[in-house]
C-alpha cells in the first residue's frame, strides 16, 4: 500500500523565491471528504489525476493516485466537487536533500502560503529552511479538503 508521509509548515518570508526549480498552476476539488477517506481531482499543466487518501495517523496516510483524462477531470470539478475549487500556484524548492512543495493559494484562500516536505519515514531528518515557520501538519484547518469548506480569508 502506498503511504504518504508529509510535514506541513506555514511560510514566513519570501526567501524561498530565489530557490524555485519549477512552478505549476493547480486547480483541485474534492468529490468526497470524510474521516476515513478523501477523493480529490486535480488539474495541473494539462495533466489530471484522481487521488484517494485514507485517514491520517500521525503524519502518514495511505495514498493512491491515478492519471485521468483532463476533460473528465474538468467535468468532475464543474459538476461533482464539494464546496469551492481550490486554485493555487505550486513551486518546487530544494532544501538540503529534499524538494519542498510551496503552495501559494488564490481566491478565497489568498494570503495562505504553505510548504510541504514528503519523507520516507516519520523519523527522517531534514533541513529546516529559514522560510518555514510554524508546523501545521496536524492542524485540520490547513488541509485542502477543509479549505474548500472553510476558506482561509474567512477565518
């Protein structure tokens, strides 16, 4: 079973911008969001994926991801998504031996910038960049599935 092990931090300054390796525009929505599983559709740079994640235990959770036709994904986002569709810019930034994903949110979540690092184990060490602030890995408010229902600008 594929497992996602991820830590999430708020971004506190713009020092990461000089280290950007790539950038992508993402649009994503949730077809279902329950305590035992979330089902997400994402479109990014002409590709689309269906993602299914199980419940989070610590900073780990089962994750399955499948490529789907972009046209189908757009229809799912338009017709089936719960709540709002999230739009954000994702930047890949290398720090030490890891590539971090920095998400700069738009729309109702504008002003929120979150950095995520995927790890091979919960105990794996990693370099903490100076632009990473408070850890929010366990704070459900920062889960994308929560942001579609309770956007950052309305907190």
